[in-house]
């Protein structure tokens, strides 16, 4: 089936509304208006007739559009054009051009916008680790927080080889790594045997 591709430069004229379909997928709808202008024979520029389009976006594009777009924003929309027939409240037949959007973005010839890259799972609310509080906690660990992710025991070299002749007493006197409870961290947790003990309760 042949599809009509269209790219429209216009303004958002209705607040985007995000909904969930019967199959669980997310979709967002909004309206845009575009007014062409042309030059007359005497050199003046005049506005032409305004055209309105209903825009439908799905999945991650829908979630991002609902979050980023507001009424009045200048946008560029690209997608498949379809002309839908319906009956108005007055009983008269009407037509409505609709764009099944593949791409939606702000028109930067009219202003500034900032871009924040997020995963599709995060956009759809399916990524629990995308929570701002979780991300802040992770950054605290990796940016000089209380946990040093780059350290290793003194008796383990850069290749992960353990020194079997390691002297605990010498290391303790030299200021070995403490795990915070006054216990010196020794051994290789990836290869050493360990014993599971019952959890202590208060």
C-alpha cells in the first residue's frame, strides 16, 4: 500500500494528551496548525489559509512528546498522512487530516530547546533504575562518595592475582583497608570459599 509522507512545520494548538491503548501501548495526541505565507505581486508577504492536523505518536515517541511539548511550541512533525472521514456534531460529514508521526521535534528557528537522552524503557516508565533518586545515589558512589569502587586489596595486583604469602599483620600495621567495622578486608571474594550464616536479628 502506498503511503503519503508529510513534513509539517507549525505550532502546537492543543495540550498533548497521553493515553494507554487497549493493548497496553502508550499513545499521545495533539493538534498542530500551520499557516503558509507567500509573496504578492507588489512584493508584500501575506499569510495564507491556516491548516490544522491531528498528530498521533506511539510508544517512546508518545511518552517523550507528552513530556516535552506544550501548547504554543513551534514543532516539526514528520509521518504518514491519512484523511479520515467523520460526522460532526451538526450531522454534517467532515474530513480530518491525521499524521501518524515517526519524528517530532522543536523548530529551533523560533527558539531554544535542550535535549536529554533517555532509554526507551525509561521513557515508557519501565526502567526502575531511571528514577532520579536512584541515579543520584549511583552518582554519589562513583563521584567521590563513601564507597570507593576503584580500590582493591593490597595483596591483589592489577591483573587480579592474589598473593598467597600475604602477611596480615604486616598489612594491618601498614594501614590496611578497613571495611568500616574494624575488620581488615582480606582475601578474594570472587574465588575464596565462604560460609553462609544465619541473619542476626535485633
